[in-house]
C-alpha cells in the first residue's frame, strides 16, 4: 500500500466518521456498537473500503430523515441485525477454521502415508 493510498483511505474514513457524527445521538450510539461488533466478528469485506459501514449509515440517514427511532430501523436485537447483514459474508474466523481443517487433513494424510 502506497502512502497515497493510505492518505486517501484516511480521508475517506474521516468523511465516513463525519457522516456518523451528523446522525442523531441514538443512531450514533447504535452505529458505534454495530461497528465494534463487526470489527470483532471480522467480515473480510469490512477491510475493503467502508462499503458495509457506509450502507449502514445510508440506512440510518434514511431512518433519521423519516423520523424513525434507531431501533425501528434495526429492530430491538441489534446483534441479530448485524448477523443478518453479514450472514453470507466470509469472516476471518471462517478463513482460520478452514486453514485449521486443511492443516489437520494434511497431518492425517502424512500419518496415514507413514503407516503404510
């Protein structure tokens, strides 16, 4: 990653966070919790720009503009809302699990080959 890319990414992130700060307080609180949750769960595309997070802000901006409370937009179970957003996304945990399974199979195959 070049310095230009890093600068561009930082500018995009600042603009993104400015959109968050423009939301009503209850939306900001829920957004930050969503963001924290998504960073822990780690969907792979989360690190590829701010597409998913920007989509959440778009949804929140629409909800706020129409006078809805944030829980009217997300539902009362915010974690379930997040899980539904990323249900078809590959996570870093998935990638790690796949690598563990792959390495285990290799080790088993080596052991099987040695015993023959």
